[in-house]
């Protein structure tokens, strides 16, 4: 079991470990990625501000909150709709709650942004290094297959990941165990051989509770949620993840 002290490992500590073990086998055989450790969502915020000057940030906060609330509520109630629909519906309600006029054109432009996204700048070198070490990788995430594949294609990184494991396969959103089970079924490995990489603390907790070693890419330096399960390690970017996996 990975010691508690590994929480908050930073690149200053991780880098020497990676250098010392650069030629050995990776610690884990596969990685299941949430969408947003890899996909850079910032252009959505930029477009929201363009469409609603001075109010884009407010809209985004309300939109994100409802987006994930709706995934959880739909899973609990057994009324699944895919992430594209959930995102679009959350946008409409968030705009209304914020007192903003969301025309069909504005809605389409904001939604289309998700298919125009690219990956974070630190993703390509990290995935390339992990691939070279024989680590299998795939998305295990709420967005639809189209929403997951587009940023990889837009960034010229096709082929680095295996087929996306969208929750559409099981019609249940994370943190439902049915969603995390997709990693075991797809990779054909044991829980302890697969690292789940989260972009949110609640997702890292859900994966950890399911039995995966979990790593939180905490780009915003947020606190760990009090959910009874903490990630095995936290890093500020993909380089820290590489060191955690191959170290």
C-alpha cells in the first residue's frame, strides 16, 4: 500500500526517483484517465466571456456545477442521458439562473467548443514517454466518445491511447462503480495494476474507493475533498504523473 506521505509529492521529489529507475519496468501496467487531466477546457471559458462579456466566469461556474450535479442525479435516478445532452441542458439552466439570454446560436457556439479543444501543453511528452515504457492508456470518462476523441485528433495525438471508455458504455456516470469497472474489463488487469488519473478530487476518491491506485492532477492547487478516500499521490501536472507511474 502506498504510504500516506506520498500525497503531495512534487516534481522536485519525483524527478530523482524517475532518473534512478528510468530503465526498469513501470510500477503500473495501465492508466485510466479522466478526460480533463489531458483535455484543456480553458477555451470554453474564453468563448463564454466573448459571448457574455464580463459574465463568462459566472456562467462557467454555474454551468460546471449543474453539469456534474446532473450526471450524479441521472445516475441515481436511473435516467441516463449522454454527456453531450447533459452539458447542453446544464448550460441552458445555468444561463437562465444567471440572468443571461442564451440564444440557439450562442448555445451552439459554446457546445461546439468542446469539439475544438486540444490537450494541455504537458500532455504530448508525458503520453509519449509512458507509451514508450509499455504502459497501456485509455480515457475512462464521462464525455461521449466524440468529445474524448476530438482533442486528441486536434492535437495530432491519435494512437497514443486505446479506445475511449465513455460512460455511455454502461449508462452510469462516475463515481458509480459500474463506470470504474470499465477499466478492469477493457485492460484485463487487476485493480492494483491500473492507475486512475483524476482531474477532480471527488473522482480520485471514487476510484480509490473502487480499488484503483489513484493520482490527482491538481492543476488548480485545490484542497482534497473529505470523502473518506484520498488519492495515493497528487501532482500539479503530467510530468509528476509520469514519475509516479514509472518510478
